[in-house]
C-alpha cells in the first residue's frame, strides 16, 4: 500500500461513515409536519448536518491519532532494537538518522492535522464551521469530506494558492 493511498482510503472510509450516519439520522427523524415552518425544518436539517460533520471530524481525528501512536510505537521498537544490536557503522547510523528525521517530520505533520481537526471541532460548536474564511460562503460537504479542516471554499483556496505561488516566484527572482 502506498503512502498516498492510505489518506485516500481514510477519506473514503470517513465519507462512508458520514453517509451511514446520515441514513440513520433520516431513519430516526420523522417527516416534517405540514404545520411546521420552513425555518424549523431547516434547523433540523442543519442539526443533522452538524452531527454528521462532527462524526466525520471525530473519526478523522481518531485515524490521525492511530497513525501518531503507530509512528511512536515503531520509533520505540527501533530504539530498543538498536540498543540490542551492536554499534552501527557510519553508513547504518546515517540511515538511522535519516529515518528518525523522516518519522519526526511525519509525526509533526500528523500532529498539525490533529490540531486543525480540533480547531474545526471548536468551530463546529461555535457554529462557524463549514463557512469560508474569505468570502463567508458555505463550504461544500464534498470539500469538507476531502479536507475536514478546510478554511476556505474551493475558489478562494485556488486564489490563495495562486497568490502564494506568485509570492514564491517573486522571492526566487530576487
């Protein structure tokens, strides 16, 4: 399994779980009565969406925490094995150092992702989750499934990335 396929599978698994949660919520929720106002129906729908998004974020957070725990466990077992083995030569030591730096970088990335998911959960409780930080439009569920901690809608994110690219090119020219 490649490194790229693991996150994709995680996203697909989270999306399936959200769909299951939606199906359960629909089955439990009675059909709106004719006497109910449209705003009441909309509030119930937004509550279901909020709960589905919360479940998706919590599942994604759990997956990230498992990855972090796995990396820590792998690192600890490597350290124990290294103590058991004889002193490594210069080449082996360089390889071990490179692996250690790589693992630390991966753990930092996963921890940053966990922090972003925690921020998204806090925004969900505040009622601001799923809104673009730039234009204020609602971020599509498809984007939130792919990037649960997205702060911008697709168009605003594309603009931001274009600006960053231009800034990098300007810095390289200097």
